[in-house]
C-alpha cells in the first residue's frame, strides 16, 4: 500500500527519535546551536577539516556540496587538521 511522504516521515517512537537526535552535532543554521560543542570537537579531532564537516556527529546537515563550497570559500587544504587551521 502506498503511503504519502508525510506518513513515511512520522516517528512512531519518541525514544528512538531522541536517541538519534542526541548523536547529531549542532545544526549550524539554528540560532540555538551549541557552538562551544562544535569548537571542542574541532579542537580535539585528528580528522581533516573536510572529513569533520561531513561527520554528522560533529556538525549536522552539511552535505558534500556545502562542504566543498565552505572549503572553497575559506581556501583550506583538505589535508590539514582543523585544530591547526581554526582560531577564535
């Protein structure tokens, strides 16, 4: 039986939703995003900045196209670690 897109998006178990949500990093487009959490993750990470931007547990919602645009705009090298590149 066919269901609408809205029906397939419903979360029937709030506990599963909260569990998944807790694993996501802050959404950079939200005013209430926890910037300090992201800062701490970036400082500790050994991943390249490109990999870190794609890591949904570090920062949520950045896909490959936005990662590429961000890195192009700031002209970072993908092989550099974020702690060496980013300062407050």
